[in-house]
């Protein structure tokens, strides 16, 4: 508990208040409120269709919510409502301060350019114009995500799922974001690759003091990565708390079912 | 059907002078004016069906049709040559529908239409260079969504274009500018200069002449007005450079022109000749000789092109 509190800062980085999203008359998520601080990993768990991804998309600026506000501590403008910002400012803030790791690497990578160019892109988007320096930074980051640098100039289509996901992680961390969104980052991977990638992510998140909002339906991922958990069901948050507390002593009936239905070998 | 010439130009013919009707030409002129007012910005326009297939220069033909008048002198080149099929037929087209005088001489022409080359001879004030563009959007290869590329132009988010350059440097070790190397116009709009070779990119900047670029299939017109800053993109440690050749032109000995490689037989023999056929012929007339002067290729060019 002491280690946790020293790593996490006291002022909030992200404030979500009363977030609601309707798709016509169908509910995406309803009245979600939470704060995140720098260095904190927030896990969102729940079954398919419970509104996890809707929440993630709303918070990450991809999907304007029907009601509620999302405020973020931006580098340029300080604490501001992300949907009240002008579009160029919001896009710039997303490039500078955020990262987004998709479940399917094909959604997060440019498949027509090499892995190295994919990792270097955020630097160029932020004004990097020196090839040699960007190349070196790319190689450093590929080593950091334990990627074979000999294959830096291959296309992502020629990489395995685990390698693609490593490229995606490097691409989303190279520019030093404050907050990274992860949508099932280990979703489509086999368990041994999953375990190695999780280990790596955990290490990077701790080293870089990143705030991470991670959506997953895998309780093991939640246990390993998250400091805090939010359990969602039918678009509503039914339980929140420290990860160990929620998983070891679930209060809500749905959380109890969720925790007890994890397969044991 | 009889071919109409300047002599029987009845006033009513001027309704669809130069093939297009007046309303269409006016629409295209408006787009041209807007393009000139915002250098490098792609102006959408209502591209018409032309009597040639897309990809054969429909954008350039519509631009020429909108600006041409009976007093103009028209030159059309494909690659650098005046005598290739596409160039000859477009030139004949305008001779027929616009009663315009045609020429192969760069300095005589007031309108020069081209796809791949800008003539070697520097263009002067009063000349208009019309370029045919297959793909006006330089970011299209990396970003397939039009909505997204429009936003990127609007907000000047051009980092993505450098990804393409990064890729080239990673693969071949240099910027390796081939054709259609992207340029920044007045440090505001990113522009694809049609598939002209990078060799011709520097000619776009601070030119005396007007450059008009038209994409018929993609329905976009854009322009570089005279005396505009045009910068070819590059990296700090990999500066932009144009192509150079170890050889000189085999026919006229030019050492500063854009050269085409011509394969002569199946034994590996080849020669390099100026891609700008008129420039080469003019130099030969002025007495310049290259190592293979008098080759039959030089004879072929003397035949009338039309």
C-alpha cells in the first residue's frame, strides 16, 4: 500500500464525471465517474457487451458522449474538457499526451510501412526531422520491448501476433505519453506470449510512471496489471476498488460470479 | 464530318470553344482562381467526361480547355518528348477544337501541357505549365480516408508524410526521390507535384511561369503561382537531392539535362539521351555533339510529329 501511494501522485490526471453514452435508445454506458492519477493503472473488467469499450472510446476522445464531462491535465492547456477543445488542439493533445494500444495490432499499425517506420511515426508527427536520431530511438525502443532489431525494416504483416503487439506498444510509448489506453492488449495471443508481454508491459508502466486505462475481460491480466478495478455490467459500474480487494473479496453478485468463473488448472 | 478551321469560325461555335461548354469552363476557371489564391490547396471541381480515358490526361485537358484562347500557342509533351502518341493526339485535339497554333518550341509556347516533365529551358512570365495528375493526394498511400487527409491538410499535420521518407531512407539509405516527390508550398500546404521527376521539383519554386495541376478522375485542381516558395521534403541528415547521371546525352552532349536510358540491343548496349526531345534537337542544331551524334534516334526525331 505504501509503495502504491508513493508511485501515484495526488492531483488527478483525468477526471470523468457522469459519463453516459446512448446509441439511439440502446445504452452504451451510464453515469460513469472516476479519477485517474499519474502512474495509476485502472482496469475495466466485465463481460462482452457491458460497455467497457464504449467507455474507453468516449474517454479516449474517439466517441463524443451523450452526457457527462471528461477532463484531462494536458501539457499545453492544463486541466481541460477534451470535447470542449477545438479539433486541432484535441488531435494534437492526443498525439502528444496519449497512446492507444488496440486489441488487434492491424487497427493500430500502418500495415503498408515497415515496423521501424511505425515506431518512428509519433516522433515525426511531433516534428522529428532527423533520420539518424529517430532511427536510433526506434532501435532503442525495439530493444526495450524485446523485439529482434534485425527485422526492423520488415512489414508488420510478416510479424507474428506477439511481435506486432510489441511494435504497437513501442509505437505508443516512444513519444513519452502521460496516459495510455489499452483495449485487450493481450487478447489474441497464446498464453506464453501473453505472459511475456504482460510482464513487459508491467515493467514499462512502472518504469515510465504511466497512467494506464486497460480494458480486459481476462481476470489474470487485471490482477497482474491494474492497481484499481472497475467492474461493469449492462453499461453501469457495479463495483470499484483496489484490484486485490475486488478480486479477493467481491461484494456485488455479478463480481462474485465473474471471479468464481475464472478457470483453474 | 468536315474539320473546322479558323476560317469558318462562326460566332456560335464559341459556345463550346475548346470542347467544353461555357458554364463548365467558367466553373473550372473559378477553381483555378481559388487554387492560385491558396497555393498548394486542392480545390474540388466538377470534372467532366472527356473524349479520352481517365489516366490519359483528362485533368490537364480540362485545365487547358478552360484557359486556352485562339491567340495561344500550345505545346504538349509526354515524358519529355513532343512526338509520343499521347502528346500528339492531345495536341491535335486542341488544334481541332480550339483552332490554336501548336508548337514544339518551349520558348514559343504560351501553354505547355505535360505529365512527367517540365521542359529544360527555363519558363518565362506569361507561360502556363499545365500538369496532368493521377493522384493529387500525397498522403493517400499512408492514409486511405479522404476525411482524415482533409483534416490533416486543414490542421497542417504533415508528420505522416515523413513516414514515407523514413521508409525510403531505411530501404535505400538516401531520400531516393524518384517521381512525385512531395513538396511544401509556402510552408503551408503539402502538395504532390504530379509524377514529375524530383529533378524538376526545384523548377516549381520561384518560377516566372504559372503551374496548374489537374486531376480529372480525382476531381481536384491545384496550382503554384509565380514566385512561390516550394520546398521538397527531406530530413536534416538526408537532404533532398536531384538525380544525376555519370553519362552525358549521347546525341547532344548535354551534362545538365534529365536523361532517359535507351536500350539498343539484347547485348547490353544502351545510350542515354535527353528526355526533353526539343531541347536536345535545339542543342544539336546549335552545333553541340555527343559521343553518338548522328545515331538513327536523332534522325527519327526529324520526321514530322503530326
